[in-house]
C-alpha cells in the first residue's frame, strides 16, 4: 500500500488518471497473498534462496571493559547472508555464557550459535529467575540489580525485544572475578526488594516478598560439535587407512584401525598453534590411551623441514606427509583451519573433529 501511495501522490489528482497508473502497474494482482505475488516475489525467496533485505549481514558485539564493544560478527559466524528475522539470546547449554539462536525467513533455516568465546579469566556468573505474587507471575517488567565491587548491573525482564522473538525468562549476569554479589528486584509498579548477598555460579529463584533467594538446579549439557569448515567427512564415516608418504619419500599405506582409538592430527611447520600442540600429542601418545598419527600438510618438498622439527622435539609418534590429491578427499584445503585433530574409534569411524589447538583434558 505504501507503493500505491507514492504512485498516487506523484500524478495529478484526476481519479481516472490514477486508476490508469494503478492498472498499468498491476498493483492489484501483485498484492501479498495473490497467486502472482506467490509465484513471482515469494519464489525468489523460498525457492531460490534470495533475500528480502538484500543479504544484509547480522551484527554481533561482545562487551569489553568499560563502555567498549568489539564486533565479533565474522568470527562467531552469525553474519550469515540468510534473510534473518528474529534472534534469541539465552544460555541454551546452561554453562554460564549466552548463546545465540537466529531464525531465517527463507528455507526455514534455524541457526544455533554456541558461545565458545573463551575469554581469559575466571568468568564467574549469576543466574536469576523471578516469581511475582501480584500481576503477571513471571514479573514481566521487573528490574533486577546486581551490585558488586562498587558497581551495579541492571536488567529488565522483558518477554520480547525483536521481530517475532521471545526472550528467556532467566537473566544472566557476568561477574568477572567476583565471588559474590548483592541482588535486589524492583517489582513492576511496586517497591524494591533486597535479597541479600549470593554466591557466584549459583542459579537463584527470587520470589516476591520471600526476602531471601531459593536455588534451582543446573541443567547443563554439551551441544553436538559442528563439523569444522572444510572437513569433508561426517561423524560416523569410516576411515580405515590413508595412502601417505614417509619423510624419506617412500609411500606407505597407514592403517587407522587397531586396539585403541586413533588421533589423526593435521598440522604444518608454519602453523604456530600446531607446533605448540605437538608436546601434548606426544604425552597423549605415551600415555597409551590413543595412537597418534600426525600428517603434515607441508609441501612434499618440505620434508627436510618437517624432519628437523621432528628430530628437535623427538616426537614419540609417526609423522607423515600427504599429497594434495589425497588430502583433498578429506579436506577442503582452501577453507580448513589447522591444527585439525580427528578422533577415530578402533574400527576407524570418525567420532569427533576438533579444530584448533587441543588443551589438556579436552579429549
């Protein structure tokens, strides 16, 4: 109707002329819901994946010290070119940090982004749920204040803040290194109630007029790890052996099955994180729980550099090279990030794929 208004206002006030313009523009048959509209406009979105908004990217920011925010849209993956219409921020896996759920209009795409920011520090948190005795039982509109270290954080409990989205009724507060905080609630249209000092890491139910907090249990779980970008295999696929090259240039068919799980590690001498990870891989291999097979993605002609590093660090596991054709069956070399470790069951089935440097206790 806005388009009709613009057309009508751009011509003379003559009603007949207006009708002629409207008819020539075919506005009536293009109205949302008509067969022509569904066949033309909506097909571009739902059948061909085109976007209402011209592929405008989503923006995601993470708070820094003070009043600064860092744009993390690219690294978190939320800047998809899908035509997004709603987002919900909540701690879906109950691990103390906010995750992001995004809905896209075309092709019924739903994207859940797990928070793996890994910000250095203790990263303590506090969770709060409310229950009112007057008005709405969920206390929509209440203001929760958390005081710590001379500072006060405040959040309003709202039922929605975006297009067709519903916020979580659980409020999450970051406490950094503080081990406790003072909590109060200003109930909607009523006075403020002090619930005293609570410990960090807790989940507290604040009931109006109770005067003190109750606790509720954690419900933590781990999301299924997504496949790393560029990894061509899926969880459950079988990889019984690989045609590799030894550092002396000879070919070898390396078995990836046996009595124990295999940790297949892709790395390169030019990758600092890869080199820093190698001592831990050696420890895992020596402990005997896993058999480590290291495959360097360095060019075959770089075998002397790989050998020098192997001799310097005294790897207790075998190190091989792989040609691009063989590597291309497993990895999209233009997209994959290294180090990349693939955990295989004793019968050679892919169990996990971990991109980035493995940390102590991660497996």
